[in-house]
């Protein structure tokens, strides 16, 4: 049973436009959510996170929105740049000891010049 | 800050040999280190969680005798793939949580690509 799902395996966006990556979760105990960016043959790099007490967190071109009632979060990138092309993973934590994360399946974003 | 390294970055070995992968937190002490496996075009699969000085906790379906994890210090964890076979070929990534961190962040290493012939 996948507790964190990213239903779109890929997304193609024109440079300068907005990229919206979606993530759904089922475990109501999750209280912290993170987005990671990953290039091939490299480890994921942390992008942005949000606590369940908030519904929005913004950092430069990246904004994460959390809808707890819908158990849905999204990552907005605006404006999108070709360098943003990568696989994006959302992850969730329930605050248990050890900071264990549950990852979604990832969405491959392609930003076309 | 918060840099995690892995060594080696790429290893090719013969079937039946054992391979050790090191994960180090370079500029911070890690309470917990995690080992993930990623198959091509698939998500990160958590294999095990290790805390310094104690036994690793393995996820369901991961053979603890096959994937030996040692977390000897707050900056080093090792994963040994014993008697490796071609199906063990994968991209192995470690991550570390920082001591005293109030956020559930994990800092990831660059990964190790294992190819078993």
C-alpha cells in the first residue's frame, strides 16, 4: 500500500511557465512533508518542506502548498527553467523517532527552452 | 554544511563477492543514517535505518544477512552487500539526519552504483 503517491510520472513544461507537481498521501499521521530534486546517478537534494501546521511555504521560485483535508500537497515552480529538469520526489514523515521518510514514486519534470 | 559522502561512487564486482559501501557525514554528527535502493526509473526504496551503536532496523523484505549494516560512529555507516548477485545491481543511496535537528530533513549522499557481473 503506497502511502505517498505521485500520480504523474512525467511532466513537460515550457521555459518561463509554471510547473505544478502533485503529491497525495493516505496516512493522516504524516505531519511533515518535503520535496527533493534528483538528477540521474546522484543523490536527492532537499528543496523545500512544510509542516502540517502550515498550508503554504515559499522559497524563491519554489512554493509548496498543503491541503490537509484532501491529503494533498503540490510544488509550484515559477518561472520554470531548463535547469529544473529532474525527477522530483515528495516525502512525508510522521515525526517518529529517526526521522524516517516515506517517498512518493517521483515525477520527471522536463522544462523545454 | 550538511554534506554526506559515499565511497565508492561506482563499483563492478563478480558474482559471489562482497562489496562494502561507506557513508560519511562530513561536517555534522548523524543520529540516524538510512540506506535506500533505487532501481531504474523507480522511487527510492528504504532498505534499513541505523542508529549509531545499535542494530539496524530493516524494512520488510530486505534480507539482513544479505545487506549488513554497521553504524560504528556518528559520522560513518557501512553497507556490505554479501555474496552479491546480478539482481543486487542497483543504485544505493545513503542519507543522514543531523543530531539535534528539529526538522525531519535527511541529507543524501551522491549514491553508489553497484554492477554485479
